[in-house]
C-alpha cells in the first residue's frame, strides 16, 4: 500500500516570515522533514482555501528537491484522509476534526494526530480536554514532545475525568493516545552554518570581540512575559565574567513582541545587572545575522522560567551548531540536554500550590487579565539558580577544551536522537501504529453522527417555523413562475446570496418545467427526477424557490 499522509494546514501557505513563534518554526520544519525524511510517497495538504499545490511544494522544498509528492485539497474533502488512513494537525485541537470525521466517514475512517506545542494557556488546556469528550478514539493521538508534557496532559485528563464523574457520575472517558515524539532540527544545515571560520571572525569583529573574548548567546523571542526574564542570565554572565577575569559578551538574538518598549527594558536591565559585560541585541528576523551569531558564539545560554515553554528548539539548534549549552532544568530542556554531557542543567524552583492570588487566575479566565500578564506573573515568581548558572558559565569560559568536548557531544546527540532525519520517521511510524489499532478495534455501534451543539440548524431550530419541508410536501408552480420570473431573481445579487449551495440556473428551470408539465408534485418526486449526487442541492433549491414565490407549498392554497 502506498505510504501517504494527510496534513491539515488551514492557512495553506508554508514558509517563515518575520516575528515567527516557535510553534510556527516547528510546524514548518516538521512538514518539511516529513516530505524529505518521512518515508512517504505522498503528502496531501488539506486547507481552508484554494492554495496552489506548487506554492506549498516550493515552500517546503526551498533549495532542495523533495522525494515526496505533494498535493492540495480542501478540508471538507474527507475522501483524502479516508484513503490515507491518518490526518496530522500541527496543533492540539482534535475535537472539531473528530466531529467532522464522524459526520463524513465515521469514527473508524482514519486516525487523527495532533501536536501539543504548549500547555500554559488555560484556554488551550480547555481545548485539549474537549478531545476527551469529542468522539476521539484510541486510534487517535495527541503527540507530547517531552516526558513533562506527557505527564502533565495525562494528569489534566485524570482531573477532567474526575470532575465529569463528580458532575455526571460518568466512568472514565475514552481518550486519545499520548505518545512521546520529540521535535527535531536540521543538524547538517546548522553545523554548516556554524562552521564558517571567516564568518566567525567577521561577526566577532563586528561585535568587538577579541580572540580571547567569550561570547555567550541567547536565541529566541525576547519576551520576558512568555520566555524568560533576562535579569538572572545577565547576573550569571556578569558574575562569571568577574570570576574568570575574562572579557565576556552577552548577545541576545530575537525579536521583541512589545517593540521598542521591550528593548528599552532589556537594555536597562543589562546596565543594572551586567555593567561589566558587552551586551548586544541582534535582529532575529535577519536569518543571515542569526547564522552569523551561531558561528561567532562560544556558549549558549537559556534560563527559561516560563510555563509557556514546553519543549525548546533553540537548545537543539545550539547543540547542532556545536555549542555547549547552559539551560534551565525545565520540562523539555531536561529531556533534550543531559547534565554534564552536552552542557549543564541549572536547578529551578517553582512556587507552592495555592500561593498565587485567586484574582490572577480568575481575572485571566474572565478576560480581565491578558495571557501575557498571567504567565509573566507566574514566571516572575519562578526561580532559576543564578549561583549554579554562574559556576557552569565560569567553567566553560575558562576551559576551551570543555567547550569543545560538550559541543561535540551535543552534535552527536542531535545526530542520533534529534535530527529530523531520525525524528520524521517516528511520525510516520506513529501513523502506521495508530492504523493498526484502528483496524483491530471492535468499535461496536457508533453513536449519532450529529454534533449535539453544532448540528444541523434545520433540525436544531425546527420549531421556529410553522411548517417543515418533508419528502411528502406537495409542491406546485405559482402561476406566473415562468423563465422570465426566474431570470429576474437570477439577476438580483441579493437573491444570489449563498448560490454556491444550490442547483444551477438550468436545474432551477428544470424544476419549474417539471411542475408546469406534470402539475402538483411531492418533494420526493421532484428529487427523483435528478441524479442522486445532485439531489441535496435540488432539495435546498426548493426552499429558495419557495422563498421567492416561484413555487407553492401550502396544502390548502390554490395557486393563482
């Protein structure tokens, strides 16, 4: 059987612009890696619009040919995932896709695969729980990128199940699988980017770094409220510079979500906490400059303190670039970095349960407090050990050999575990594994295909109208409903609203001709005059013709 995969990508376009978020980078590189290394013959992108397949393919290929055939279709074309057996989405939302699958092809039609990028937003956590009450199945999966995420999502579902049991007396609900599959990086590309002696020399000269100076590098969004407060890093770099007696530079590469205000805050903090360190801010939207920074740096530093961070791509990029890393002992970081091997994990301290004011949580839940203030407040009261970070940085500053040893270990770690060449096949393998579970499952009787909340409006609001069109409703042509009367409505832009849902103008004329030739007809007899695949549109067109007085439906009414 041809190995194919469907990817639900609403935007259609692929590629990276400016001010990108980590999830956007991760999804783009994942899709690209699946096309290059996933062992797939074809990937079918399902989008919300008319996206030229050439645009998707060229965006994925960049400067390298693709071994995988790319196609594009609309998400409502459910025959595509039904044929392929799996539908991957680069986000956590599976609930609506599960309902769409049930309506279109049934629960056992194919497997759903979602990807969790963060767990911090309460709204996102709520969305994840919806997958537990939507018709998701054991052959579906919410992919967790680290053991910490896997543990947290499992606990989230346990708490949700306990609440449902308390509220409704329900037993444990069926939930999707929670497999552990990491993200990856393009190791060869990053290594080639970093291993450029001429670029290294030029960038270091630009930063004013001498041959014996040490450059400590941060890469990522420059957001103290969603990534990391910079002061502990600045304090640690300053203390390490003082202890080592070496001239140290701290370069932060990224972009500021709050623009000049954010940059001013970072520069002020650097003046206060790292006055003896050469502090640089570089534009992370400039890909060439980012590449030059990887080449010029000696040590990578990322002391994240924010619950927004769940995996962390930049430490992987740093390892691929051959840099030793000093990072927080924090969720995904402790999964990708091994303390004492590729770098150092710095202890972190979280607050006790119940310490946060209820106003913070309730205020965010009610929309009174922004998400940024919410997670920023949590991060402001989360500690990363500055003393241990200072010790780690000092060791690395004083020992070029240790830097080389840990940098080499990082590259080996990427090559064996976190290169996309290794990771992408894991996603393909997961799709196959879920397919085996789906085919072996004994589903039993499936429930209603109707979404209980977002169902058919004609059913949900059937009591609003005085009558409902049925297959036995008698129809007759209104006396003056001739082709000229029909043309009048076909020329009226208001009458043409939502015309894409209805029959063609020719078919409208055929309906009126049928009623003129044969007299009164039931809805059933009119529908039977058309091919099966056109009957839904004809059925809806009868309502439109009735709306504008071209056909009559009242039983006791005599047409003029």
